[in-house]
C-alpha cells in the first residue's frame, strides 16, 4: 500500500487579529504519498506559504490534525517539531536564505551541525558530494554574493538535501530567477525527486510547471481543489 508521508485532516488556520478573526483556510484534507511531486498554486495572498509552513512544521495550525512521517505534529512542542524538521524535512525558499558570510560548502553543511553526532570531515564530504550533484563543485569555497541567483538556489537545494530528508518543500523556488535559470532549477528539483525518491511539495505561480507535477492542487478561497493532470482545465 502506498505510504502517506503527510496526512492532514480538517487543517485550519485562523489568525486572531486585534478586531477580528482571519480565516486563511479551513478544514483542508490532504494526503501526500512518498515520492510524489505536488504543485500548489493559487493567487497571491491565497495562503500558499501559510499552508506550506504548516505542512513543513515551521508553523502550527490553529485546528485539525497533521501527521508528518508518522508523527502527530499537534502533540509536539517547538523543540520536538524542530527535531521532526531535522530528520524529515528540507525547505527551499524563494529568496535562497543563505548565510552571507559562509561559503557555499559551509552553508550546505550547516544543518548537519545541529545533529548530535556531527562529524566535520564526514559532513564536509557529504556537502561536497551534494554540491557536485547540483553542478557547483567548483564554487564550494565561494560566498553567496559572488554567486548568481541560480547558483545560490542550487546551494540552497543542496543544503535542503544534506540531512537526507523525506520531503522537500519549495516555496516559489524560481520566483527570483530569470526564465532560463528557473527552468534549470525546476529540472534539478524533478531530477532529484526521481533519483532520491524524495517527496516534492512545490508552491508555484507557473501553471505550466504545476502541470508537470504528478499532482496539482489549487488553493482558492480557503479550499484546496485537485486538478486532474493531463486535463486542459486549470
Ligand atoms: N501572521 C499573520 N497575521 C496576519 N495575516 C497573515 C499572517 N500570515 C498570513 N497572513 C495573511 O494571510 C494571507 C495568506 O498569506 P500567504 O500564505 O503568505 O499567501 P500566499 O503565499 O498565497 O501569497 C495573506 O492575506 C496574508 O496577509
Ligand atoms: Mg507566498
């Protein structure tokens, strides 16, 4: 039987503002299977980043149930959720979020420093292997400011992979890149999904890209709509 790496039931995010309660989404139900590629689309402000942040356990939902790799997230405290992220999750941001004073290699190694049994030489070896995989072997000693946007995003992808996560979340990972570079980064994410069997949950504005994923979910007015892939209607 296919194995769900993420299972959400009645997932709800309401935010209490000074004078009213803002509902971003309500009662979302979603199962994501191991190895799947999922695209989430929706207009700006529809709640895509909020949803991704909750699925990635960076934020907590105000209601509903969420299981990530078998862990019941609502029952965990912040520290325990951080451990879940460390073990299972890689995150790629639109704005790369690299540390400017560290080299590409050091940025990629960084998550491993949080592991209790961190070993420098082994971490360095793994980071170099990943930089090779994303085509940046020669840039290992460069700091982010001398790298192009596409190269910075490749470093961020290598960093997301260093803990061998089960799931990669990417929030508009090509939003700051020119169209040719965006294509290369998309191909890289797909290739890694295929090669490593890592589940890929991708937020994108790009409907063409969304159609290339196995599943396409559209967030509209607080509800998720699943598009049948291969159909014309989006
Ligand atoms: N902590 C918050 N406080 C108030 N409003 C928020 C908060 N987080 C998100 N929002 C609002 O929720 C909506 C969804 O935001 P977001 O998830 O960033 O959308 P998207 O990524 O689809 O553009 C937006 O209107 C945003 O302003
Ligand atoms: Mg967003």
